[in-house]
C-alpha cells in the first residue's frame, strides 16, 4: 500500500484504475493493488441476484409510467453522498432497486409506488452493538422512540462485518446481511433485540455492523455503523 499526496490537478480519487485501487481512510489517501474478489456463487449471492432480476423485470414490465415517474421525481429531489463524500442524485431505477432489494432481503414486500416524501430516513445516532463468543448473537441498541419502530412494514436492517483483530481501528467491508428488526404496533424494545451473528466471533475481536432504515413508503436511509469488541 502506498500513501498519496494529491496536487493541484487531482484533489481526490476513489475506485480502481489499471490494477490500482485508490481510497482514503482516517490517515489520508492511499493506493493499493487491486484484488479481484472471488465468485463462489454462494446461496446468498444467488438469492441477491434473483432479487435484482425480479426487480429489474418489475421496473420494465410491471410498474406503470406513473409509478416510474414518481420514483424519478423522488430521485431528482433527494441527494446522496458518493465515495468522495459529494452530493449526487441517483436515478429512479437506482432508488427502486436499492430500496426494494433491502426490503425483500429483510422479509418485507416490494414497494412499487415512488416515495411521496422527498427526504431520506434519518439515521439512528443511538445505534450500538454488543456480541458474545458464547451466544454468537448480536445485541442491537437503537432509539426505541424512533418513528420506524411503531409501524408494520418498517425495518432496521443489520449487516455484520467479518471480525477483525483487536488492533484494527477501521473497517470498510465486506459485510453480510445478518437480519432485520421489524416495526410493529407494539414497538420492539431496545437493547433486547438480538440477531444471530453472520460471522463467528471470538473473544477480543473487533466487530463492526452497518444499518439502514427501510420505511413502508419505499424510502431507505444511507448506511450508519457501530462497532464493539467481542465479549467472552
């Protein structure tokens, strides 16, 4: 890995070019050799590909022009951050796939009408996680008074990262879907919500989770994270 200091020509770079991957962490910009991920064609990969295939077909053949227009209007009205931290606007098709793929994986139903509210769901600043080597369960703390908790069809979606050595202070992935906490008429309680760990963790390892909030109107928040050290 090589550190990089950019001059007047290029002020930031993210992604891969000609075998080199450019990225940034809290210590600054760096370049490393690009690694090509393996494709084991796991059951989870097949599931995700199947979900995207269904959603792609639905966008093209099932949604009405009015529904697609609603998604496009939502997309043009809502900004998100790209890998450089800049504000960008996705397409309606992009939002339809990102929102519904997360909902379906969490066990929810597909939402074909574009969101009527032109803002992303708020992230949860109270998100926290603990994990025990004995139980191999993630205990999730969240804001039990948040609006998503009190409605059926809303979800807090949790993905777990591969456990790292204790000295590791940052983690970019990979993450794997672990489970979801569903909203209900009687809201779920915090921090009693537990989810089975996706990756086996041993005492002392550093564990990260990322979360997104999915709402019944089709909106999906940006990712937010929490981390902890595995207990005995």
